[in-house]
């Protein structure tokens, strides 16, 4: 399986990676983010959203899904609390609505992810250093890793 590792040394480097990926966006793109609390999942999403023309992204922890109108719609999910809430949200219904879906803690819903997607694992390696491990599932996502990383 392909894997692309990128080390960032500060917030801005993580943001610029997010911007690079954003420049390769397409309709129905799905990006899955995993990694410990404080590893940079929401920061990455903010950087991506910003490049899409969306500047008011906040963590959707308590609402599960937030929708934003940018160049494309952005569906930002944080499914950490999904298991213990009785709420039935149709996560799958967002994948093919023509926007971009970003899912924090996607490992918690592995059986509900699309076959083709970009997974990014955030690993904390120091106060300001993170290792981002990209795993593309599908040709389109592999191409993105090749050109944006
Ligand atoms: N290289 C880095 N990349 C991303 N975040 C960093 C980095 N260095 C320090 N940070 C800090 O780590 C925190 C990441 O928070 P956040 O994005 O909310 O994490 P998560 O959504 O994974 O819980 C922020 O306070 C950010 O300033
Ligand atoms: Mg977060």
C-alpha cells in the first residue's frame, strides 16, 4: 500500500500542506483524518477550508457535521462522539453531493467510509512537530499525493 510521509515543524507548514491538497480538490472528494487530540486534524481542515474561501470553520465536535459554502460545499464531520449518541446521521449521504467531505476520527466509522478516499494520520512527535502519513485509496487520490506532497 502506498504511503506518503510529511513532517511539519509548525502550524503554518501543516496549513500549507492542506492548501496544496485543496488545490487538487474535486467534487465528491473525501478526506479522512485520524490521530490523537491536538495532533492537527482541525487545523488541517481550517487550512483547507480557508483555501476554499471559507474562514469560519470551528470544530464540529458537538454537532457532528457542519456544512459550509465555499468554491464547493464543505462537509466537516467529527465522528468521535457518534457511537455514544443515538443520533442517526447518514454520513454516507454526504459523499456524493458534489462537495468535499472531511471526517475527523474516521477510524471510528471504518465500515461507513467510501472505497476511494484520502486518509491522513497525524502523529505528534514534539510540541510543534507532526508527522502526517497519507494513504490514498484509489487512483485519483494517489495522483493528488504525487502532485501535492
Ligand atoms: N506542526 C503542527 N501542525 C499542526 N498543529 C500544530 C503543529 N504544531 C503545533 N500545533 C498545535 O496543535 C494543535 C492542533 O489542534 P487541532 O487542530 O484542534 O487538533 P485535533 O483536531 O487533531 O484535535 C493546535 O493548537 C496547533 O497550534
Ligand atoms: Mg479536531
